[in-house]
C-alpha cells in the first residue's frame, strides 16, 4: 500500500469565483452600485485543498477543469500552495465559475456554472492519489463519481468525509443511501439537513442520517454554532463570535479543511471542532472563498475565546 503522505484529498468542483461586493442587492429593473470586485479560484474541492495547505497540512485534489484561462488560474493557485495536482483531469469545454454578489452585511447571492467540474466521470478518479490520503473529503459532486471515490477510499483505509452541498441535498436521503453507506463523517448545514431528511431539527436529522451508516454527523448552524453526534462527542457547540462578517463564501469548506486536518493529526473530535469553528469564524471576516489568516492568528483567537465556547456546550441546540 502506498505511503499515506497526504493528510486530506478533496474530490469535487474546481471553479473560479467572480466576486462583487455591492451596496445592496438589486431587484428586477433596478441598479445597485458595485463597491469592490475580485476574482479567485473557488469550488469546494479547491477551497478545502487550499485551506488544508495554508494551515500547514499536505493536501491533494481530484477534479476536472477546462483548457482555458480559468483552468490555468486554478492550477497556478494550487501549485502556489503546494497542493498535489496529479489527480486533476482536463476536459473539453469550459472551466466552471460562480458569480457571487455580497452585500454590506455579508449576505450572499450566488449564480453557478459548473462547467467541466460536474463532468468528472467515475473512471477518472485517480486511485493512486486516493490511496495516499488519510482523509478523503467529497463535496457537492454527482453521486456516481462520489460513490467511486468513496469506495476507493474505503479500500485504502482512508476516512471518508462528505458534504452534499445545496443541490445534491435536494435529491433526498433515500436516493443517496448507496453513497452514505461508504461515508464516515457527514458535514452539512441546517438547510441541507432539512432537504436531505425532511427534518428541521438538527438532532433528529443527525440521528436519521446515522441510521444509514456514517459514524459522525455534524450539522453546521452558521453563527449559532453546530450540533454533532459521534462516539467521541455528542452535543451542541456554540460558534466563535466575530465583530465583522464580510464574506461567508467557503466558510463550510474552511470548516471541513480545518476539521479534517486536525483529525488527521490526532486531535479528538471535540478539539478538532473547536479549531474548525475558529478557522471558519475568522474566514468570514475576510474576502475570498479560501482566505484565512495565519495559523498563529487562529491559535491566538482560540486561546483568547475558547472558554466562552466551551461554557456554551450542551446536550442539544437552544430553541
């Protein structure tokens, strides 16, 4: 078996984010001012791989891009942060992109074109890259390719993490059972939880997902915190508070990357959740889907505020 030299391999979409900070969201036949514009690589797989690398881990990525300017931009950014790109496939057609409108309060309107990213076929999953991973994170990717990646990960004794994303969660739990049987950790937000199970209560939702096969379910509740259920830690954990919310894009991916890296380094789930929540909280204060502060800043943030979070841990989320 190959050496497990990659902490996390992310499988999913590689996109370019076209970000516009606006004064307000315009309605039909209205115009609003653009205050700031920026462009950068995004998509769940790219975000997770970059976050892991920026936090000092070794990451790889399996995704598909087009042979175009956006595709080159993604590859250059991944190489800059030493992400293993040997699992990238290049296809005919355009690299996907997202148009993001962000208002002054950090609220988000998103338009997405998946392009080549959604055309990653099951047979294009790089088994060699999967075999080198301690953790494999699959996000927002079509079920057949997700199943192939998860099955290969299990064959190679990797822990499988899965985030359904907005669209796939709407397929429902029954249609995704074959995939969930191969998953160890499920990470999803409250809306995705309701879409997937039909249950709005995070506790009931998590229990329903556990019945299918995963051993850990984490329901992310944004600024309210999270609810997790597992053998190591079960309960509600409040979020870290920040003074400014600038851009929530990629906060879930930052959470996933930070969580899996800490788990791969031997952290207990409770400690890994605290670290991941801190990284995600600081991410929303910055513009960019994978923008995070230096590790030292995250650690100082945790040191200063950890007691407040731990004091709020309870059996279930507040009503």
